[in-house]
């Protein structure tokens, strides 16, 4: 399925008890690009992610993934279809080790996840791949650490390793670099750039220099509606965008 | 098993093998039945984070089925217990299927409500014997050989069943399936986002837990040669929560210690009559206030390897 757009929404709308958080959003994400979704706090970015990955049911509109209508799919089946998300708030498995965190993602394709009679030693063959992923996000020295005890920035890196473990065709990253220091940010940005070579990334990010560096296309959301869309140079000069952002002090 | 767990396990086996020469077998068998029941319950609350408040339904119903089939149909004890396990699992499938879509306290409430239906059925149905229950259940011969009428024959059968159940719980926790259960306990939305249909995993865990509760209940009805309303009423669901909490939620040995403590207490406090409940409640409050992680949980937290402390779960 090599359509130009891997993900498309048509008039995607979400209403919470009379409050419209997302209004008629038409989003088109081009295959093998990094696409940013930006906008002030409360604009509806996370809600869009929740709709796309089916953690929330749209009030109206359709979602097409690889040309297939997934508006009514189950969230787990969306993930198995190759579209995997991360969460805005840190989402590691806090009492599992770093390696076990990644292994939870790696074990699914084995097809033994319902095998309650089998020893967990049968999962040890996954350690090599897990360690590679852990190294890629710079966590090698923390391999056996308990995930909950990692500093915040490291937890975010671990989430990316866990997401990558599924080898997703499309990754949805909700503020992957929030709470990270400068060094971590450039490592993760470099990693995202690298892994995006043969997949598609849709990311929410407040750090505009990262957005300018990584992203091919930017969609600006404000109060649930698309305010502007295009490459960074164009969007950043758009008077409506400048105004929206001056109001919130982001630029 | 890691070294510490293996040594503790072997010590427990040695202790239990020798115990009937020192303590009353009937008392020990009661402890073992409740220990297995609590292990089954702990699988759900400690490792999946699902607080069931209806486990008496599985324990009690299995007791009735084992007692009835052994007494009225003349089935051998092993088949009676097997049917008890099947009853637990089947009821677990129905109750679990209905409850699992709910979260947190709603899950607990649904399990309680459904187990009350089972209780009222047990009160009404003619075959359960109402207030009298099913009495004088013959223990029979295990596989036609071992005479269960002899205290030691019965004791070692119960011990074997307990150990098998304990090891099964251990294996479940340390299996690929157990890994997914822990992931669900830790962060269910994240587990879904990795492509797991978490409801199915929770349901299988629920059925396994209910089945083991059934083994415990069926065995108990043979030990006491009695199946009665006591084992199917909501207080029994509360008691297993208490045992698990006192021993240590989410620890493999916790429920065993908790069951031993509570059963011992009930035995020695029996003379205080209805005060037992109040004393139990008091101990419960003390536990929650002073050692939140339970007896085994606190010991592991203080002396065990780093990261070995139980992780709790009920949200
Ligand atoms: N489950 C919900 N029920 C009711 N209102 C909600 C719900 N989820 C989000 N909202 C509202 O929808 C709006 C958009 O929220 P959303 O989290 O999508 O914003 P965001 O763009 O991700 O913001 P941020 O940059 O702060 O993460 C907010 O006003 C929020 O209060
Ligand atoms: Mg957000």
C-alpha cells in the first residue's frame, strides 16, 4: 500500500459534553516524513493523538490509515497495524527493569504471550535486540535499573526504545522531549531523525528549534482547529500563527 | 526461581512435610486450603491489579460441587476436586467477562454483586442443603489407593495440591503471560498501545485465579466433609483480602503467611466468640497503618535484594 499519505483524517471532531476539543480537522501525513503538530496548551493536540490511536472515539469524521478506515478499530489493533503512540506523561512500566520494559514490546510477535505455562526464560533470546535498542537511546548503563528510578529524561528515552521495539511503520510521539536537558534533546532528536528514515513520525513538540530542525511539515492547531499548515519557514511567518504564539509566549 | 526464593520454598516444603507430627493435621489442612485460596486471589490483585471482592463465589461453589458429586454420585475424590476446579473456572469466566470492562472500585463492586447472586442461589437451590449445607461427605480413596479417612493420607494429599497450586501461580507470574500481566498492572494504556488486547489477558488471569480458588474450595469440603454457606458468603471474600494484605500483596509467600496468621488467630480467638471479627478488624487496621506491605513485603523490603520488594497493585 504505497499511497502518498499514510494517514488521513476527514473532518475529525471530538466533543466533550458540549465542549468541542477538536473541530473538523483534516490532516494528511505524508509517508516517510516527520510531521509536527504544534499549538498552545489546550489546543487539542493530545486529543487528536487519542483519536488517531482510538483511545478516544471521534464524535464525527473518519480516520484512514494506509487507505483503510480505522475510525472504529480497537486501540490495540491500531497498534498491531503499525501505528504506535507514546504518551505525554511518562509511560514506562515503573517496577520492571529497563530491559524488561523493552522486552514487553519485543515479546508480542513471538505469539507466546498467552502461554502461562512457559518459563519466562523463553524470552531471554530477546535480550540481544533489547540491548541494541537500549543502546540506541543511550541507556546501556541502566539496562538492569528499575525503570521507575530513572531520572525523567531517561524515562522518556526508554519509552522511545520501547516504541521502536515494535518496529512501527508510523510513530506518534507526544512531546517526546519534554523535561529533557539540552544534551538529551539533541541525542533523542538525532535518534528520531535516524529512525524516521524508513518510517513516518507525527510528533507534538513545544520546542520550536527541534521542530524546525526535524520536521518537514507542520500543522498548527488552535482551539481545536487547524490554523495553518506547511513547512516551517512558511508557517513561522504566518501572521495568524505569530499572533497565536505571542499570546502564549512560546516564540 | 532465584536462590532466595528456592531456599525459602524448600524450607516451606520441609516445614509442611514435618508439621503434622507436631500440630493438628486438621488445623494444618485448613491453613493450606486458605493459603491456596489466598495465592489464587493474590495472582489477580497482586500481579494484575484487579481487586475482586467476590472470590467466595468460586471457593464456595466449588466446595458444593465437590461435596455433592462425591457424596451423591459417588465420584472418587480426585474427580470431585477436578469438577470443583471446573466450576470455579466456569463461574470465573462468566463473572470475569462481566466485570473486566469496569475499572477500579467498579470492578470490585461488580464482582461483589455477582457473587451475592451466587450466594442467594446457594441459599435457595435444593441440592445445596440450605442452612445445613452438604454434610458427612465421604473422603474416599485417592485414585482408589490412598485412604483419605486417615489423617495423614488426607494431609499429604492436601499438601500436594497446595504445592502444585503454589508452583502453578509461581509459573504464571514468571511466564511470558505473566510479563504482560505485570505490564497491565503497571500501566494499562501503555500496554494497549503496544498492541495487547488487555481485556483478554485480564480475563484469562481471572479464570485461572477462579479455578485455583475452586481447587481450594473443593479440597476444603473434603477435609471438613462439609460444604456450607459460610464458604460462599461475602465475609469469605473479605477474609481472603485480609489474608493477602496481612501477608503481603504481590509477594509469592505473602498469602501463605497471611493465611497461617489469620487461621491461627481464628483458632485461638474462637473463645471470644463474635469478638473475633472486631479483633480481626483491629489487626487489619494496624497492618494497614504500620506495615503497609504486609509481613512478607516488609521483610523483603528490609532484608531482600534491591527491587525485590513487592509492588502492590490494587488501584
Ligand atoms: N477527557 C476529557 N474530557 C473533557 N475535556 C477534555 C478531555 N480531554 C481533553 N479535554 C479538553 O480538551 C482540550 C484539549 O486538550 P488536549 O490535552 O488535547 O490539549 P493539548 O493541545 O494536548 O495541550 P498541552 O499542550 O497542554 O498538552 C482542553 O481544553 C482539555 O481540557
Ligand atoms: Mg497534550
